[in-house]
C-alpha cells in the first residue's frame, strides 16, 4: 500500500514538472522576437527618418558597399 502511494506521488510530481516545463517553453517561444518583427521595426524606423537623415544613411551604406567590393 505504501509503495503504491509513493509511486503515485512520484508520477504526479513528474507530471507536474513536465507541465510546468511545457508552460515555460510555450511562454518563452511567444516572447522571442521574430526576424519579421525586426525587419518591420527597421522599416518603420527608416520611414520615420527625415530625408536628410536618410541621405546620410544611404551615403554611408554606399561607402561601405564600395569598400566591400574592392577587397
């Protein structure tokens, strides 16, 4: 009788640990930032820039591209 209650208690404890682990993994999966979120955030940031700031970013990008091609 005692062995059965110990075994039952261990099974219940194992099920509870698995359940909590599953909930934590689901929470962490929904919490992570997706690559699409980063891309859309970048586009919103670029759209919010003034034309002068965009021009500076474009010039910097072109300079970096020229350096990368010559190497």
